[in-house]
C-alpha cells in the first residue's frame, strides 16, 4: 500500500488513493501467482523467469493496444484494469475483484500442475544436450545460456518501441478543452508534448533494460552457487574470460536493447511524423544517452556478485531504490543530494533537452571504476 500512502502525501483524495493502492496490491498478487504457475512448467529458474516475463510482456501489449485502440483489449490484461478502475472518479470497486478471481485461478492451476509433475522436475521435461559437446570456450557457453532470453528481450523492446511511438502523434487529442489547449501552449505545442512523452517512456525503458542487465548478473551468481562455475574454471582456467563475458553480456546486451527500442519507436513515430530516417537520428542518440546510467546499475550488480554471490539480489534493491528516488523523490521533498544518488537523475530529458556530455562521461567513469573494483575482487577471491 506504499502507492496509496504516497498518493495521500501528494494530497490526493483518500478513497481514490486507497482504491489505487489496492489495484497495485492486486497486480502484485496476480504477478506472484503467475510466477508460481510458470515455475511448475520447468525445473529451470532461467526458463521460469523467461515465461513469466513473456506473459507480462503480452499483458503490456494488450494494455497499450487497449489504450490506443479498442477498449476491450485493455480489459484482457490485468495491467490495464488499474486505469479502468477510475480510482478518483466514479470508482468501479468491482474491478478489484477481477484481480482476486484471476489470482485464484492461477493459484489453483499451479497447485494442479504441482501435483502432477515429478519432484524437482517440471511439466515440460528438460531437453538433453548433444551427445558430443560443441562448446569450446566460456563466451560460447555464456552465449548459449543467454541467447534465447536476449532475443526475447530484444523483440519486446522493438515491439514496445513501435507501440509507444505510434501512440505519441495522437496526444494532441488529449488537449481539446480550453484548459488543455492552454497547458499545451505552455509546454511548447503539440510536438513538445510528444517529445516529452517519448523522453518519459525512455526513462521507464532504461529501468527495464537495467533489469535485464541485473538478470544476467544474478544468473551468473546462481551458476556459481550451484557449482557450475568452478567446473568451468577447472576446465578452462580463466577467470578473466568468465568475468569479461559477463560484463559484455550485461553492458552490450543492455545497449542493444536500447537501440532496438529506439528503432521500433522511430518506425512507429516516424511513419507519422517527419519520416523514419529523421526520427532514427533523434531517438537513437536519445536512447543511448540512458546507457551509461544502465551500466552503473549493472556494475553495481557485478560488484555485489564478485564480493558475495549469495547477495546478488541486492542489485535489485539498488535498482528499486534508484527508480523510487527518480519517480517519487521530489514529491517527497527529499534533499537534492539524496536524489543525485540515482544514476537516472543524471540523464537529461532527451530528446526534449540536448545530451549532457558531462553527465554521460561522469556516469561512464563511475561504471568503469566499479568494474575495476569488481575485477580486483573477482580475480583474488575463492570461486564457489
């Protein structure tokens, strides 16, 4: 109910704040039950996570489609029910019951599958590997383990970019009233509103791409805790290869996701406004401006992994804290120095504002320093 408490602090109406917070609780319960169901399908944590993320990706697509198209599509997604609750208007309290119904259905399905599957196995049996090993290097092994997840993340980034880009040109319709037109003029016109929306969405996507980078680092921690990394090192004897490959996967992978999102957004937006080529020239640099901040989050995750693999979950705590500072810090009137602890606060609102090269180089330097520390720790500590 933290969302409800923050709404109250911001001065919003109590009953609506309570309803809005309850919708977040409902979405969280549905998410937990979805993960419980996915975990019955496979014995692999990595695959379970991928299935859960794919389901949430589909729900996000349905919600976005319902927001710009037929409203019925939004009702098919639990992520769209919160906006249709109308918390601060004529509140539809019955919508909250939908969360409970869906959560109960998912929980029952998960329990039925749990009763049917073998212990320590999933409904879908693990596929055996090739009779003869074909992976002769650590980079090839890490790529084999992560290529499917990266492909899904990249596909989702392109799709979401296209959806959000196609929505932007239609924002002018939200300002048909006299007050709306005045607000539109204050913002600098329709184009300025569209750019502001694209900048805000880029900030949201940067947090998601940080989650991808952390996911790869957490997976590396699990590989070590499960005893597989020591076996690989015994066969190949190169800590530099293990660490370097993990850095490349987190850093290059997150940058690739940013480029994929920018490309999709440029197609969706540019097909309607000033052409795809022009929007690529604007949105690609805007997306890349967020990459150094993403790298700082990834580097923090790598530091935790190299210090103590069992605590890699702290990377998620860092990301949650940074997002909370960026989204709610000013509403809570926190000191400026506290807000500046978030790397996302050092990225300007591109493309509304020009890129701040000082901020980009500063974040890159912080990420590099964290990597140096992480490597100094990894090359000297016991592995496994």
